[in-house]
């Protein structure tokens, strides 16, 4: 499988919700998903996110109840959120908390692959859904999803693959997060192994709908 080479671009941090355009940004430049404020986009205090630790949430507030009632949040068992931009990761964590789904975070592709594989080979519950940025240091999203897919294929074909207590390495649903609106970027993401692509800015409803679509496709 060929490796896609990407140039790391240091994103600027705009003061308002933004979307990258081909005319003003490189294809793989990732912008922040939300403004740098102390309030989250739905009006509730933004909760702090801590890396590589499971999270739970309180029931949704009245502010987000209308959003949740208009969608059917997918009940994935365990999510892996991968973003190198701290603001992006914080907003993404907040949204997933609103959807009341357990998750673990990573800040680059290499860390994501390590967590993903260790969950299968170790004694932790596997991740059945991954939301991952494309432009990241150490290992970008394209390389990370390729590594994840290769690992899944190896586990599926290896007669000696662990099957502790019925735990099987099935194909996880992986969603790409990008600021690029270029169709070629989205096509490359799908070809690399992603199942879906979300274009920033990422909203709560958009995340819920993507997870719901992923669960329906998995079934």
C-alpha cells in the first residue's frame, strides 16, 4: 500500500467559527472547530478533557435536548477521539460527552494506533468507532488509518489471534475530520481506509448524525 506524504501546516487560531477554503489554505491545513471561549457552542460551560482516560457524561441539558431529540445518537460502546489541536479535541470531547458515549483521547496518529492495538491485544474493550483528524504530527490520519486497517486484517486472518472472552477484532468505523473542502482530500481519506469524512467546523448535530449513520452501516 502506498504511503501518502503530507506537509504539516501550523494552523492559525481564528476567533470565530471558520472553514478552510482551497484559495486561502493548503489542502491539509486543519483549522480549529470552535471559537476560543469559555462557553461551548451549545451554551453550557466547556468541560476540560484529559488524555487517554475514559469519560462519562451527565444527561444533556435543555440547551442540547432539542439537538439530541432530532437525531438518534449511535450507541457505540467505546470511541477513540484523535486530534492534535487542543481546542479541536476539547470541543470534540464535549460533543461526545453530550451524546453520553464513553471515549478515550489521543493527540497523534501513532498514539491512536498504539491505543487501538493495545485494546485488542490487551484486556481493554476494543474501540468500535474512531474520529480522527487528518493533519497531525508524528503520524498523520492517513497513515494511522492504514495501520489500523492492516492490523484488523492481520487479526482477522491470524489463526492465533486472541479471542479472550469472545472479544473479536472486527472492523471499526473510522471517521475523518478535516478542514479541507477539496474533493480529492475526501477521496484520498476514503481510499486510505476511512468510512466517512466530516468537514470542519464540526457541530454537535453533525457528529451525532455521522455516528448514527456509522451504526446503521455497521449493522
